[in-house]
């Protein structure tokens, strides 16, 4: 791109923050700022609040966690796969690891992440310069310091998403108006260098932002904005990725020899969150999703939902298509484009209550209530469901596609599991603290009292270091399934290729009814006119051979069959190539705009 056009775009990006309507949710709704000078925007707490709302806003929309970052880029894994249909140089190709640099679904998310970085940079550059930042009232200073910390953390989140999807990216830590004059066409910076900067930024941010119970004390509302626990959790996550494997520019998966340094950071941050007692698990896994997330609740008594991307506006700019693109259909509405893989369904024990939340084994009739059971090849992810939405309910005849649901970026259960993983990595054997952290998650998942040891669900205390890690790999899948975490976990563990191969072998065995799958039902029978949203919809067990005759009052669904091969396996991760598919290609329009952007290996 010619330099004059770059400068023009730079000005537009910078001015865009000041012109935003602003807002991720009701608590961030603002009137538009019409002035474009920094002095007018960063003049007091209310105006700066609007600017921070603009930074948050880039988390969502169609190009953000509204659909692409959350649902297009996170499959195919050993849990979920993307939509049916032929290759399209679009969303299906991304899911199947056959995307090219000209895929139309890559450019806008790439650009939006860097727009978010730019908006954050403008806040980071200007908030500390405000007279009120150092000379205002104590309340004003605390509020502005919080917003400065939020901007640092949001920039880290945008960079993290850019890195896990595209690897090394240009480093922009100043507003574009500053960098454009000296380095208008930056090269890609090694991700470890960027991660190191982000970890330092987040350390600073955590000191500036209050804990949940301190928010009201500084004069802010208790809402969905980042708090100290959220930022510490994000720092822990990024530390684990800094210490994990990644696809390097030479086409190999590597991690640094100093990786344990970053596990120590993760352990420390998670330990401090746990010790703070500011966050806890909702006692019911189903209530967390049905009565909290899908009920569009504002209050979160447990503080389990630590970092959320909130949708608003019922449009592609700042809302989400959660429960429309994915989840069960209601009548003719919905896409049901994320399918649960049969092997993942059977990763759950029969008494694990997370299965019937994560895996929705029905669609909904046009009345909005009656459930229609589905074959195992057609079940969908269930944490976002149109039929669960309340406050208010979405009518079954309503054709709206944007529901204002929040994508969950970080939950407290993830903190417990990150702590257990880091603690295990840094010790010769799993410690009592590591067992306790993961067992809290397991107990909740099985509907048991969270803080009461229970031999029926707790991990065996005899597990050694390697076996405990294997248990963590499984537990993170059971707990966080369908939340966009698995693919990137497998990459940082250097396990994605192996898990994809293992999944393909399992799907083939299932389609052939080979042992141990020959004792599972080839038919399931759902109850007619039932409104049940869990296993009670079905008249027989998922784990035992089927009845020889159709039970009265039920409808038969072919469950296990060769269709597992023809409908699931045939499209699953078809283009995955080790040393290439761990990253997306850099979008060609970005490379056209910056001739110094190199391409990722294999593309």
C-alpha cells in the first residue's frame, strides 16, 4: 500500500475510537462522542469511560467473538467439528484446515483485533497524561487508574487472540499516528517478545484494577468490566501459552527451554486468585449456563464468569450470533453449525452432569418447547441454546439472529485447572493442592458438594505426574468443551496432530461398531411430546444396548451406524497438516497493505 493511503487509514482508525457509539452491554451504553481531539475525549472520568467502552466493543460483532473468533476458528478438535457441506473457501474450509490466504473469513477478524489494539493504544497513551490522573480526587484517580489497567489488559487479550490464530504479528504498542511516521510497514515480531511485553503489562494492570469487592468502593458500578481477578487469570493463561509449544516460522513446533518460568507465573497468579476468595464455582453447572449465561443475567453472585465478551445492538457490529449459528434449532430458525463429535459425547461418564449441558441431543419443534431427538451425528454444542434464552424469552416465531448473549472468555473453573496443571508441572509429583483444585471442578461437574472430598468422583490420589497431566488434559475438555479453548490447549501441549489422528481412528471404529463400541445402542428412543432438555428426554440409556422393540410413546432415532463415517469422519479435519495447520494463513489483503508481512509456513 502506498504510504499516503496508510496514513489515511491510520487517521481513520484513531478517529474511529472517538466516534464510537461505545458499549458492550447496558453498563457501557453511552452517547456518541463527536469531538476528535484527545484533549476533549480524555478530559474527565465520564468521557474516558466512553473511550474504554469503545475498546471493549471490539471483542464482539461478527468479526470478533460474536461468531468468527468463537465458532469459526475453534474447530475441528477432538470435541467439536464445523458445519456440513462442500468446500467453500469460507467457514467450512477454516474448520477443516484447508483455508487459504484469500479466504474471506480471515481478513475482518484480523483487522478487528488490530483495531482493538489501536483503540487500547490510544487510551494507554492518553489516560496517564490527564491532569485528573494524578491531581484529581482520590475517587477520580482510582477510576482512571482502573481504566488504564483495563486498556492494558484488553490490548493483551487482542494480541493473544492474534497470536494463537496467526503466530508472529507486528508489534504495535503506540498509537498508529506515532508509529506510522517512523515504521509504517512493520515486520512480524517473534511472539515470545510480544508475550513478554504482555505479561509485564498485565502485571502492571493487576495493580491498577480493583478486586470485585472493591469496585463499589471506588465509585464504579458492579458490572461486567475487568477486575483484578480477571486480569490475573488472563496473565496466567498467557503465561501458559508463553511456556507452551507453538508453530515457529521454520515450520516446527517448539517451546523455550525456560518454559517453567512461565508455569511459575501461571501458578502464582492462579494461587492469588484462589486465595482472594473473590471468585467461586456456581454450585450447579447447568444453572451456570441455563440460568446465568442464557438467562442474560447481569449479576454473577459467584464471580465464576470472570471475563465475558458482551453483545448488544442486535446487529453484526457489536452483538453475537451465539445460539443462532450454534446450538439446537427452534423450528426453522438456527444453523446448528457446530456438531459434537461422537467420541467426545462418550468421553463423559454417564453421571457427569456436564454432558447434557455441553451436548444438546435434540432440536426444538416450532412450538419452541417440544424436543425432537437427534442421531449422534447431528447433536450440537449446548452451552448456548435459543430455547434456554430468557429475560426476555425469544419467541419461536422470531427470526432475529442476534440475542445479546455473552461469550465466556475466562471462567473460575479454568483458573482452578490452570493452577492444577502448573502445580503439577513444577513438582516431581502432583501435590495435594493440585488434586484439590481439579477435584473441586470434578465435584461440581458431578453435582456433588464442591468442598467435600468424594471418592466416587475425585481423582485417585495414587496418580503420578504423567497420569495427573493426562487427567488434566481430559478434565479441561470435559469442563470447557465448546468454549473455544480446546484447539489452542492442544497446540500449546503439542498434541493437536495426535488428537486429530486419534479421533479419526475412534470415529472409524464407532462407524464399524468395533469393540468397545459394539455394546452401545444402535438406536435411541425419545419420548414424544417431551419438553425435557437432558437425558430424561430418552427412554433408553446411551450406554447400553438398545431395546429390541420401540417403547410405547417414543420415536426411534438411528444412533450408531455407518453414518458416523459418511457424515462426521468424511469432513473432519480433512486438510490438517502438521507444521502448517496449527496457524491460519496471514490474510492476503493484510499482506497487500504491508509488503513486509511474511506468510506462515506451508501457505
